């Protein structure tokens, strides 16, 4: 699996050229992309500016010597490359398994081009196998949780680890509630419903935002667009 992730990470880096402002995703697959960019910066003089999507990616990029700016310091991002947790045939996706969905969605929104890099296990007919993460303001979040229970979305809190009862705080100091809906009939309707809920900051449904998906499988790499 690590080899597949590395292959797509390196493939995506081929779309990056000097002069670009590049959105750097979060997670184990995106880390291979960032690593490859760092190698090119050091060895080939690749001249880019990175915009990161989490504290974890900022740390990695700094270690690799990739110059960084925040999203507010740039007019737009030329290309963002990120991982994903589940993708359907219409290129709707679920993200946020690594708790970085809010910064990831903001950076993706202000990117001219947006690519996901995944291994083929992430492709599915209908979204919902992966739980939909919802980022909520801590104040009043117990009430938001109850709304989800009433709606039948089988919510669970995201904790700092599986054997902990301490709620995870995101990089933006919010909580995460994961919804286990199993088969999402309409990602658009669910996104619209979540967008309207008081206390919800953002959710992990990334509906038709991506332009290209680079998929690694045991038969090689293919691009879906
Ligand atoms: C982080 C994310 C990640 O991109 C997603 O969870 C995929 O991660 P990985 O490549 O480790 O499977 O959305 O919030």
C-alpha cells in the first residue's frame, strides 16, 4: 500500500512546475507528494511556494525547505494536491479522516486546479462507507450531536485516540463528529443540510470540487477526470 501511495504522490508532483503556488494536502498519501516536492526543491531548484492544509503538513514542508505562505497571503493557488477517503463515480468525495477538512476545503476552494491522489480502495459506487466528518464549534456541540442522533446519522465523537475519551481538537480548535450514514443517497442534499446547521463550521463532503483523480492500483496508475 505504501508503494501505491508513493507512486501517486510522485506522479502528482509531475504537474508542478517552477513559479507555481501549490496547495499541500494532508495525510499519508499527500505526504509522499510533499516529500517529492521537497526533493525537487533541494535537488533540482524547483521554485515554488506552498500553502499548507494542516499544522502537520506545515511541519513537513518546513523540514523539507519548501517556502510557505498562508492562504491569506496569496491571491489564489495554482494547484492543490490532496488525498481523499472515499470517492464516487461523479467525483463527489469524503475527506477529513486526518481531521484537516476545514483547511483542506478552504485551500481547495481558492485553487485553480485540484487533484486527489488515492489508491483504488478509495473508489466506491455510493459514498457513506467512510464516515462523514463534521467540524463543529465546541460551544453547543452536544446539541448538534443530538440533532444528528435524531436524524439517524449514527454520530460518534472523534477522540484523540481509539482508547481515549478526550475529544480531539482540530488545528482550528473545533471538535469533529463522524456520521455513519452507510449509503448516502444524495451527497448534494446532505451537504446542503449540514451547511445550514448552526454550530457546524464545515463538513467533509467535497462534492464535485476535484478536477482530476490519480488512482494507483495493482495494474498501474490511471487518471480519472
Ligand atoms: C485529511 C484527509 C486526508 O487527505 C484523507 O484522510 C486521506 O488520508 P490518507 O492518504 O492517509 O489515506 O482528508 O483530513
